[in-house]
C-alpha cells in the first residue's frame, strides 16, 4: 500500500471523517481539543509551513491510516508528531511503521533536530508506547491528569541528529 501526502481539501475532509469514525481510535472519549484538532488540522496543514498529514488507503480507496506532524511554534527544527490512527481492521500490518517512516523522512529532510510526541498512560495506549520506544523515542515526562482526571500525558523525545 502506498503512502499519500495530503494535498487537497477533499482528502483533508476524508481524513477528518476518518479521525471522527468509530474505527480510528479505541478510546472514543475525545477531549474538546482533540475534536477541534480532528475537524481543523487536516485543512490547516494545507496552508501552514512544515505541517503535514500522510495517509494510506485500502483497495477500495478508503482511508485506513493517518498520521501528521508539524514544526514547533518556534520554527527551530523541532517537530511534533501529532496523531496516528490505524483502522481497527487493519492493525498489525505495519501501516503505523510505514507512516512513521514517511514522517521521519520529512522531518529529517526539513533539517529537523528532534521529534516530540505524546500519548495517554491508560492501558489501551500501551501498543503506541511500545512503538515509540521501538523507534528510538525516550520517555521524557509525565503530565498528571492531563486529558481527564486520572489520565496522564506521557511525553516522548527522539533526537534526529
């Protein structure tokens, strides 16, 4: 399957619909900020410097996996790996790894110095934590009660140079 970079408003809307579908994330208790991100970030990435989305489609042309990153607000070579979602019926086929490789190649090509990413500390997020570690990320911090009471944010860091 081929990785596509988001380049059209139509595909931005398709990504939004995928993010908001019940097949994208196991934890469907989205925060208000997450919902805003899912609705707006794909379109914004069409106009913002060093903000990208990549996606994979199945044979029927349906989006089955999405990821994104953007340069930090200081435009100093730090990149934030935002969301990664793989359709629940297509997990464990290497699509997350393929998308991460596209994202990392982009950040390196943009002379990125590091990648930051994050996830929740709930048990359903252990697979993504494992993926972060397998790809050279180090846990650098915990934000207690970040998402909701009792749900911490785990921050991960990977140097690119």
